[in-house]
């Protein structure tokens, strides 16, 4: 391996080390924001308002309920589709390691 290739390999290794350090913290921060009490309250308010407006517009209650359920985004499904579905498992693993 040439000196230039070794230097490039070292730069890539350093970059990957930085990514490995920062990505878990970024995902944890995202999880904390999305699962925070305020976020839950805001989502509940949004879903309730959506349901109420559908019923007021004349949509049958059962149909409005189904639509409101569809309105809620299941974050785990979204993250899983992006290959990030293990965030909750990682959180549990971190908590066990801290104990």
C-alpha cells in the first residue's frame, strides 16, 4: 500500500470514528425529542383536533376514528423502514450498561 493510500485510509478511519461517536448521540436526541411529554401532548392535541374536525365536517365517527388512527405516525415503523428501528433497543442496552 502506498503512503498516499495509507494516509487516505487513516483519514477514512478517523471520519468513521467521529461518525460512530456522534450518530448514536444524534439518534438519542431525536428519540428524546419525539418521545418527550410535550411531543406526546402536541400529537394528542393534533390527533384530537383532526378527529373533531372530521366529525364536524360530517364524516361518520367510526370512519373519522380510522382516519385519525392513520393520521398518527408510528415512529418505530418509520425508523424501521430507514434501518433505524433499533433505537429503543439501544436505549435499553445503554441503561443496562449504566446499572
